[in-house]
């Protein structure tokens, strides 16, 4: 089964469009029979995308550290909820279980997850696609930072090509469909 790991916020953020995107992304993942792999929480965008996949008939694997079971409200009404020892175990399992990665808007945890998969891809640990859902240019400062690191010669010139910014959910789904073909 094709598995899409979605990194996203445990909050909703300022733009209500992010919640709509989470709902649409989850629905489209579920309708295609793909599996969602995500952080296992019920709160914020995380909870919305998981609920939407489940309502659309999809499968959901949530992976949440024991320490966050209360804070992020571990989601028990999904296909499978795994409680990990900590954040490192969570990320390792999420990466191993996934065929592709989509980063939606989120906070420091989302940035941590994104940079982990970018670094592992740069080092040759995986060749999985990394897509950034870039509603309203949310990721523009992040991509500018990567460009700056490249310009300062702390990363190879092709480091920016490790990820792909895409403006809307239907284009993300089309790109994932091409990968899964």
C-alpha cells in the first residue's frame, strides 16, 4: 500500500485555508486507498488530516511518543496508533513506514521532521519525494534559508532540489499519483 507521511501542525495556524487543505489532503489520500502516516495526535491540522483520511475509507498509522499522549491527545480512533519511546523513535518509524513525504504548515516539530528527511535524502539514506504544501508562500522563508545555505557553500548546489514546493492539494495529489504509478 502506498504510504504518504504528512508532517503538519498540532495547531491550526492563522490562515483558515490550512485546515481546509488538511481536510482535502486527507480526503484525497483516503479516496485513493493510500495510507496516511502521521504524528498520531488528535489536535490541530494533524487531527483534521487523520479524521479526513478515516472518513474517506483510508488507512491511518499514527506514531506518537508516550510523552505527547496527553499534550497532542493520542488518536485512538484510527487504523493503528503506535506509542514510541521518544521523538527520535517516532521519526525513524515514520520515515521507514513511508513512500513519500508532504510537509504542510506547522511549527518547530514540523520543521524538525522536514529537515530530518531532507538531511537523510541528501546523505543518500532514501530517495523518497519530499513535497511542501506551500499555501500562500508558507514555505518561502524555509526555501530561502536553504538557498542561503547553498550560496554560503555549506550545502551542494543541488540541495534545493531535494524538496518540491507545490501550491495546492490537487497538484500534490497529482504528483504523488505520478510517483505511485
